[in-house]
C-alpha cells in the first residue's frame, strides 16, 4: 500500500496537540469543502483532509499510525508483521488489496470479532464529519439544513465508494461555536448487514455585523454619547429576540459591560446565556460653534483628571 502523510495533509507537525489538529482540520475543511470551494481539485483535497482527520482525531488510531513512522508521501510499504496483531488484528491479518485509507477507516482493534468486522463478515459504515456554518439567528431559533454530501459506502466487494446523498439535519436552538453534533446512522452505509456509520457536524457561527458569541453569551457594542455615559440614559439594545430597554447608569465608562440576563443563546437544559452590551463612548468628529462653547465650559469646570493613575505610577 502507499503511505499517506496525514500530518502534512493538515499542515501540522507530528507533535501537534489534538486541539491544533482539530483547528487545522476545521480551517482546511471549510476552505476546500466541494459545496463551497472554488479551489482547483477541491474535492480531492477535501477527501485527503477528511481522511487525515478521521485517523488523527482518534488517540488509538493516531498512536497506531505514528508507530508506522514517517515516510515519503506515496511510498509503497507494508506495515511490520506484528503491527496488526498488536493493535487488535488477527495473526492472519492480510494487507492485500487494501489501500491506506481503507486500513485506518476500518481499524477497530480487539473490540470487533475479526480484524475489521464481525464474525459474519459484516462491516460497519464509515463515520463522516463535515463542517457547517450557521448564523447567530439560526443558533438562537434553531434551523434545518439540507446537506448535499458525498457519502462513503461499501460496494458489493466491500470496497469504499462515494455516493451523492442529501441529509436533512435539524439543529436545535442554542447551538454554539465549536459544538459537535452527532446524527446517528446518517453516515456511510454498512456492508453485509453492518450498522450504518454516524454523521458528525462541526458547527461554527458565521461572523455577525452586531453580535459576538462566547459559548451561550453574546456581546454587542453599544455606542453612547458622552452625556449619556456621564448623566445616565435609557436606551434600546438589539437582541436576537428583539429590542430591549437598558438603563445606563450615570458615570458609565467606555468598555464597561452592561448585562442583560437571559438574552443570549438558549441552553440545551433550559435557560439562556446573557447578552453584554459593551459601552463605546462616541465623541463627535465635528462640533458646531455652540457645541464647542459648551465643551469648553465643561473643560473649565471639570474636576476629574482621567490620567491621574498614570501620574502616580
């Protein structure tokens, strides 16, 4: 079989952490996904990225892969004679007519009755993973996606091929950035009666013109006039559920977070995160003669030195 350098496929070092590998996969999968990418040979590149991720995300598969050592990409080789037995295969383990992707996609160790499947020759379908982007509005209210995927399935000879398939995925309210959603039985079809694989959705939130999400909490910049921050005011703040009135206390500073409890994204077990309005004091770029006069009077009457802490440092 030909060697595939999975670390090179994801652009990470062999000593990369699981989090680094995950971030690299998500970034590259979003770039080369055939449904959205305009890159040349995007489908082949996406398949290479997904194949690498399927092995390196699993600590056991990664350890077995690392034992094979580093080799030139595409080099013909055979694993050591006892490699399969050490990782749960049988002593009669055969690598004939098998490619590198097939080896690791079906690698399951001693948890199975045979080297790859059950004693009846059945094989489970492949798990499949795909990144999806949703808006914050969809995360707030939930959404249904119709995913056009090329799913791995076994043919009559037990070889893996890809078949176009539409998968309907319901995402409940409260999905957050980085969440991994499992759809049981929506992955690759099993062989000879084997169970279907699962489909995993790696969820990320699209950039929003107003909101920034951290977990179930949302942040929004709140522009305030200098007099509103100094004297206090009642202002309307946009939230995913509609406008909400917020009381700004006198003496609010720029960068101060004003909390609106329960106005963030819903939580799976009830309740919601919070929304934080971050005060941004906006100074007029141009002043009328009257405004300049009033600001000059304020300057003359002011007793506050905003840089006093710097002088005493």
